[in-house]
């Protein structure tokens, strides 16, 4: 009897070990908050004279209180179109002030926000991969309850974590005109398998896959099963997918762009680059500067050459014009 008890205990421990590994790994990535910027120099509102901000909070009982912000340039002729900007993992909304200002300069009213556990928003942790879409839908619901935004065309811009969110949200909404998704992953299952394979090789990743799925189901509920590509297929929104083959953060195999041929939506466009890394919408100069900075940080834990905001946050004009033109074209066509 004692031997049987020991054998059963050993089997239970062996069976539980992979789940424990997954739980510890997930907690390492998502168990804390994001309150610091990746680089010492980062955009602040005062870097953009003429850009005005209005704060509002979302406390709808569906999670932690979220801090959101409405940006506009009153001196610019307004388009009566809202562009919502969703930030990436490890960042906050003000890391994208360059994008926000670019949209505002083109006449958009821009709404952005900090995800749960990030920046000015509440929450002890970032919860998980697919929770970015949950937060985005909360922001959109709150925005629609503001009378002046109830019927305004809305377009979405998202990067990485936000790139997933802006597409995944389409599966449950019909009030989005157009989306630009940059470097977004298609599903938590794919990106987790990609990262696990780097450390444990493909065989180890396959072993842990069901445990990660169970863990996410426990933490995130049904939202953990939402894929970006399937959500796009359930929508009529116009969607521009941007990704680079050399993206080391979200590998092309895990990307939404890689699913392009299987998406059942004739309004989807995909641009795949070979050398634009993770920030596909940045200028060539900024992409190269970030490569050098990241190499220095990894090697020396410090930065020893001078740089400016434009060096690391400069935008690719052609890509931003394409995104802006898509938003304007789709919204103007819907008015006819």
C-alpha cells in the first residue's frame, strides 16, 4: 500500500511539473506591472507643442480601472474620425506619442490608453497575452458612451500586443471602420509555442502547449481562445497587416500576416518586409539606432552614445501616409 501511495505521488508530481513550469514562466512575464520605459529618453507631451490631451478613466466594473486619453490638435482642421492607438507589451501609451501626434497632425482625434497593469492604469499585473483585446473593447465601449463619440467613425492602430488586440476585437464588434496592425501575433498559442521552442526546442514546446492552454483558460477565460485571423474573417472592416520577416519579438510564423491566405475578408491587405524588425512603422534610421541601443543594453547594461528622440522614435513617412490614407478613404466612403 505504501509503495502504491509513493508511486501515485510520484506520478502526480511528474504530471504537475509541466504545469508548474508554465505557471512560473507566465508569472515571470505577466505577473508584474510595466511602470518604466525601455529607454531613458522617451516622448512626453511637452515634446509636441500644440498637441492637447484630455484624461478620462474607465471604471466599468469589468476589471481594473483604466486610464485613457483623448488627444487632438485644435489648430488643425478636424476630420471627424477617431484613431485609437493600442500599445505593445512592456510599454505604455506614451511610448507611442509620436504616432499619436502624427494622426493628430492629420486631423484625427486620437484616443489611447494604458493596459491593465501598465502606466497610469490600475492592476497588479498585466494578466496575459489576450487581455489586451479585453482592455481595448472596454475602452471602445466607454468611448461610445460619450455622446460626442457615439456615432463617429473609429479606426484602430496597434503594435505587437496592441497589434493582436486591434484585430482580435473585430470578432465581437461591428463599429470599426479600419485597422492597421503592426507586428501583431495571431494567437497566444502560437506565440507561446514560438518562445518555448527557443528555450526547450520544438519537442519541449509541444509538450508544454496543452499546459499553457489550460493555464490561460484559467487566467483569462474564453478570451484566451480568440485568434486575430479568425476575428478578421468575421468582420467587414478594412485591415492592413504589417510585419517583417526579421522580427525577433513576434516571429513571422506566429504573425497575423502569415495567416493572410486563410483570412476570409476581401478587405485585408498585407505588407511583409524583410528588414524592418519589430517596429515596422519606424524610419530606417530609428530601426538601426534601436538595434545598436539594444545590443549595448544587452552587452553592457548601459548606453554610451548620444541619441535624440527622433533617432529612436522617428516614423517612416510612407508607411504612416499609407495608414492614414486607408483610414480616411474607408471612413469617407462610409459616408456616401
